[in-house]
C-alpha cells in the first residue's frame, strides 16, 4: 500500500524523526477558574501523599514494590489516581514547592525552579485507553487544587496525550528544542516559571 511518507526522501524523514525525538511540547493552565467536570466524573479520585496510603491503594495492583515511587512520596511529590471497583484507570504525579524539578524526557533535560504544579509520568493501562480517563484525571486534579497554576509537557508524537491536555483547558505554551528556545523561556519567565537547561 502506498503511503504519503514515501513521497518524502529517506534522509529528510530521518531528520524529522530525530527532531521529533528531541522535542517537547509545554502547556500551561492558570488556576483562576474551575473546569467543568468531564462526563466520566463518577470514578474514584484519590490524592496520595504518603507511602502508607500508597500501599493500601496501589499495592493491590502492583507485583513488586516500586522504589522510585516510595522516594517520590518521601520527597513530597503527590500521586493522583482515578479508579473504580475494577481497578486502576489512570494515574500520574504532580510536584510543587520544590527548589527544582528535573525533566528528563524525550531526550530533553531541563530544570524547573519553584513554580506552579508540574504534572508528569501519567499512565493509563493499555485496555483503558481511548476512554477519556487521562483527561478526567487532569480535570479532577486541577479542580482539587483550584487556584494554582499548572504546567505539563509531552512529546509531539503522543497525540492521545495532546488531545487530553488540550481538552482539559491547557493552552500550548511553546516547544522546547535542542536549540532556539529563547521565546519559550521568555514566555515561561513571564509566568514566573524558572526554567533552564540542565548540565
């Protein structure tokens, strides 16, 4: 079957592929207004702030202890969960009031200083995808922490994530690339987001 990408020379396709792997989209949502709850608002929403609660809520769904999660909670990072009687639907993490938050994602390595809530590492089980749970969890979390600003990022190839982010009321802040980020950094600093490239 003929594919449109076959019209693009192989060298150019390779460059585009490398470019996309080194790019991160940033989105911002201010905390001025509460967001209308999505249709799937009948699920259990839980904020986990300590390891004891994590073991009670998450322990039944994991085979072995995830040491990284234990450390995150000890460092004051919060886990948010959407679940029902059948199990986990979506989960993610958010961090705030920290001197620095390091983003190491999609070949991007950045440090963000004390600022808004930063969302990261959201996961939806394969069999629960395309049900709107990611968007639901984002909205429920932002309404729970109403009044705060929120920052989130994703890869340009992650269309499902982008749709969920935009559907949650986020606006695209800009694109981080390996070079030429003056405009993005300027926008972030205007929103009191302290950001710099990690060494």
